[in-house]
C-alpha cells in the first residue's frame, strides 16, 4: 500500500512539474496563454483535462482504483485541505525528517482521512471522498477510528515528549 501511495504521489508531482514547466515554456516562446502547453502532446486526454482543471480550478475528474470516473474535486479544495493538514502536523508534531519518514507519512495520511475532500458527481451529490485516492463513504467511515487513534498517538507523543 505504501508503494502504491508513493506511485500516486509521484504521478501527481510529475504531472504538476510537467504542467508548470510547460506553462513556463509557453510563456517564454510567445505562444498565447490559452494554447496547449508545449510538451503535453504525450499526455492522455484525461491528463490534459486534469491539467486544465487544476490551472482554472474547474472540477478535476476523480477515478477509483479500477480507473472508473467517479466524480470531481477542485484543486482549491485539495490545496486548502493539504494546507490545513500540513499546519496541524507542523504545529503538533514536527517537520518531515528526510525523504523517508514513515511516522510523518502515517500522521499526514491519518489527518487526510479525518479531513477528506468531498467527491461530487455532475449534479453535485456526494459520491465519495478523496484522501490520497478515492474512497467510498463506508470505506472512509471504517478507516476513521484507526486514523483518529494515529492522530491521538502521534500528536500527543511529540507535543508531550
């Protein structure tokens, strides 16, 4: 599971870096701002759609583990949630200690489970939640007690120790 989380995170980071590099390159090569970024021709239509959604804060399509499109989130909601989580970790735990920091990652994920981003369908109805990937409502509910215990253990450990 940890390897899978890492692969998802790496994919998101690579996609973000590619988008940022492409936008910077297009700004320098005199192309119109609304032209597709250079270097994005190898991306799938879903990836291009996600890049545009992030750039404009349009709904970003969310897929489940099977690749089925389940609903949408907004980059602003993901960014706000990750900001809240990071703030909690830094205030009550500590900064990341190197590239591999299992306790930090465990706490960060537990806080994201307790503060998920709502995934909505085209009509705005809640269909699931986004932590580090799509979760069904009952799946998230089942994960909450362990996440709460992790938060209580790790935030208390560092704050009191």
